[in-house]
C-alpha cells in the first residue's frame, strides 16, 4: 500500500523505471537495486548474483520487494546463455532468501516465455510448458524463468514466504531497449532504416503497454495474493505484421522481409502464437489491459521522437541488410 518501504530490483530497466515512477508518485519509499544507478532515486548498485551486496538493499524494515532484475532479449540469450541462466535463476534465489530473512512480501516478474511453444492458446496460468531441444539456446530464458517460478512457489510452501508471480506478455512502451519487436521497429523507423519483418510477420502476440503491466504488478502486491501466479497480458491477439505496419504508418518507414533462421542461426526458434488467458487477474486483482495497440505504439513513437539519446543507442538486433 502507499507509503510502504519497497525495493525494486532491476529498477533501472525498462519496466522497472515505469514501476519506480508509479511507486514514488503514490508516496512509497523506494530503493532501486541495479547494476547502474537511476538518477533521482536511491540506488544500491550491484549484480543480483551478489548476495552480500543485495543484502545492503533488502534490509530490515523493507515491506515489499518487486523483483524485476533479469537478463532478457533474443540477442542476449543467443550471445550469453550462461548469463541468462545465472542471473534469472541464482539472482532470484538470492532475492527470495533475503526477502524471507527480513519478512518482506515479494512480487516476482516472470514471462510468457515459460509456456514455450504450447500450441493450445490462449494459455491459462497452469497451462503446460512445451519446449524445444536443450541444444537451442532459445529456451535458456524460458527454462531459467520457469525454475525461478518453481523457486518462488517452493519458498511459499516450505517457508511461508508471501510471494506472488506475474507473467508479462510482450510488454512494450517508452524507454524499452531497441531489441524487441516494437522498440526495435520504432528505433529503426526513426533512424531512417527499413523495418525487419521476420518470416512474413505471421506470428501473433498480445502486445501489452508498459503502464498496464505496471498497474497489474502493483495490484499483485497490494492485494496480498500469496502463492498465486497471474498472466498480465492483453487478450487482444495481433500479428507481428500488424504491429510493424502500425509503426510504418506513423513514421513513413518501409519494411523488408527477413528469414529468421538465416538471420539468427539454428540456436533460434520462434513461437508462432503467444496469447494469455488473463481472466484470473481480472477476477482476483481487478486488472485488465486497457491500452489499444495503436494508442500504445503512438505514445511510444512520440516519446522516441522527443528523446534523441534513445535513438542514438545502437540497434541490438541483426542488421537487416545482412539478414534479408
């Protein structure tokens, strides 16, 4: 509730920054734990794998920990799969141990990736996980986050930890690293580059505007849903082509067809459909995603145009000219 003493791991990241601003606006006392400081916010700088450093942030008196620190992104799990496993698994264990030690409530951020390529969409929270070969680095993130969920629920059941899991579905919006579908597309468009349409853009996603995801995250803490898992995703399914052409219409950019396997290599494997059943969050938290894709993309483009520092960042994906 408002006025609480809270810690946000990964608070300098994309969703973390939006969450921190919301918590500060309602009067919470916020400490960020991240590798890099967040200007204007009390920050303890450190790696989530460093338990001693983490203890400096999660100390006596902390009431709620929002655990968002993660190693995420196609570029990262293809280039640094071991870091993806260590940060997401061992880092989560460190957070849970510290929260248990000080008696804090925890909200653990997870991902739609845990479902893998289960074809029976939309996915309820207890849907089966269907993954590919362990030889494909594509599944390191999914598996590490799933084990983080197992850890969280085990701490709830064995130690009585007050913890809740929220799963984000294709969150996007202002400030996201240009390595994801919408952020990379906006980044390319405003830098005068062609937009990559992988495999015709036939894949479907339920794009969820970041402020909607943050609202659900705060509700998960405020409602005290210990031991529960919630899908936080729009229930409107869109093709990737629709998302990219929405950006193109706002910016005048052109699209280029790209073969994903040729561009990203055999370690990559795509998921053709990803859609949540978010009715549990609506029923127990009173949450729904309310921002239409067109509106969220327009806000993201407007923000990007006003922030040249973001446009100056390097593109985190495969060069389209080399991949097409």
